[in-house]
C-alpha cells in the first residue's frame, strides 16, 4: 500500500516538473504552430478511431469478394451455371421475341396506361388506336395516339411510369401545346407504339 502511494507521489512530482517546460514549448509554437499541433492530434484520433477499424473491414470484404469470385469461376468451369450456357442464334432470337407480350394482351396494356394516368392526375381525352400487322414481320405494332392534359410534372411522371410498367412500349412522337404563358396545364399529344408478339 505504501509502495503505491510512493509511486503516485513520484509521478505527480515528475508531472509538476514537466508541466512548466511543456507550457514554455507550447508558447514558442505561436498561433499557427498550435493550430498545426491541434490538427495533428485530431487526425491521429480520427485515424485510430475511424480509419484503422475500417481497414480491417475492408480486408474482410476483399477476402469475401475473392472467395465469391473463386466460387463463380468453379461453377462456370464445371458447367453448373446457366450463364455459362451459350445460346444459338435461333434460341437468342426466340428469347428476344418471347420478351414481347402476346398480341391478344393489348386491352390489358391500355388499361395499365389508363390507371397510370389516373394515378398521376393526368386527363386522357379520346384516344385513337390502330393495329399494324405486317404479314412478314414477327411483331405487330399497336399505334396509339393519346391526347393528355395536365401539369408538366404530372405528364412527365405519367410517361416515366408508363415506360416502366409497359416495357414493350415506345413513345415515338410528342407534341406540346399551352393555352397561354400563364397557364400551368399543358395539352400533349403522345404517339405511342406498343410492340406485340404474334
């Protein structure tokens, strides 16, 4: 017990002798030196508390990525992976055509467009529809003219949602008209092609 007290007193004595010298050295640094010392201390704290732990996490992620790459390579070489199977030209062409909806599904896609218009607050006027069915083509084209009214943001959201919901659709032309400069509503004539598989 007495030994502990003696060690504590010695440590306090050494610290009390060291403090004036430390204050004198800090006084010599000046303003920029103190700022630099503060930045050095702050960056050291940041390095040991944030950067160093991230280094070990990064190393673990690298090891995991290497393991997954090795597994993927071994699957490809053994032929278990479907991505390793190559399609012939006819198979690839058939897969392309299979992407498109069947020709008898056009009413469903028109209902989808009407629902998206309601969701975005866009007014649909009398639309025109025409099926273009060339005998020598594998795809039929359903041409639609959709006159819509709404704010710019609503019409833009309608077009974006429609292209996502109906991936076999393409907007081929847009005509925009505004009643006056002060009017927020736009009248837009959309020409849309829906490609369908026969």
